[in-house]
C-alpha cells in the first residue's frame, strides 16, 4: 500500500446481528466485538497509522433495552481494566471523547485512570467515542465560542471555520482520511459530522466481530486507489493544471 491514511475512523456495527445469527444473546456479540477491536488496534499500530477513532457508544444508544445498555457499561469497565496494560505496552495513547456525565462514577474513574496511564505514549492515538454525537460536538463547540464572545475574548467576526474547528473534539489531530462502517449500513449516524467533511467513505457487509486485519487492509487498499481532490480538479491534483 503506497498511501496510508493518517487517521482512520470506524463505526463498529453489527455486534447484535452477529449474535442473533448464532442464536446467542446480543450481549455475546458485544463481547465478541472486543476481540475485533483489539485486532484492529494492533494492526493500525503495526502499520504506523497515526490515529484511530472508534464509535463505541452513541448518545442515541441510551434508547436501547436497559439490560443491553447496562451490560455495555460493565463491558466498558472490564475491557478498560483488562486492556490498558496491553495498550500501554504497545505505546498506544488512549483518549475518550463524548459527554461523560451520564456514566457511573466507577466508569468515569476507569476512563480517567486509563487516560492517565497512557498519556505519555507516542504511538497510535486511540480515541474512543462514548456517549458521543456529532451534533453534540458542534453544539458544545458553539457554546464554548459563545462564552468567549460574551467575555470579550473573541469577536463574532473571528468565528471562522478554522477557528471553530479548534473547539471540537479531536482538534489536535488531523481530520479522518478514511471512514469505515461495518455491518452493511451506509450512513455516518451522527459520528464526527464536522470532521468527516472530506473523508473517504468505505462500507462493508462484514459484521464487526468478523472484521479483522484482513478487512482493514482491504479498506486501506481501496483508500490508496482514490484521488483526493479537496475541491480541485483531477488535473490540478496531478500537477497538470
């Protein structure tokens, strides 16, 4: 692969359907999905990809059955506890984005401890979007800017796209080059709405628990064949226009 993305964003879809096809409870699919997540994180680290952002739990997922949400919260806690040493050993820097206030004190503590343990690592930047929504991200940025304007620290004329983007989650990272969604759905589902403006989209029917390094490489190979123009013509990109 001659061209790798610096930043990959993934919606990990299909855990519940994976379990249902095997006549298992949906919770079994979420547990199986942890293994896929581990394999993809390790593959991104080996390949030298700079950042990986995973959509683990959206702000809309609270509408799911109470038992499933409760299990997901417990899975977050147990996975963090079990994986943080492995991430740290592989120099992965872990960060969570989203509104944490709805989480239990125990989960918030686990998140903070995991972030602190890996804070100085210089390898893959792993971002977990949990209780996250793209509209929430934009609204939160707008609120912070409004506070600056009200305090006289900014003027309305200074609120331009580049300045606005600095108030969003992941402002310190390059915007995603490649977006992957598993499970057959072809939408972005309120994920990184601002940041995906020029991202290459890649969809697969493969359910998340069956997604691994081979499928990731397939997506990366497809990405390498695309011409990213950012509003230019193809001739301009090739240097002929």
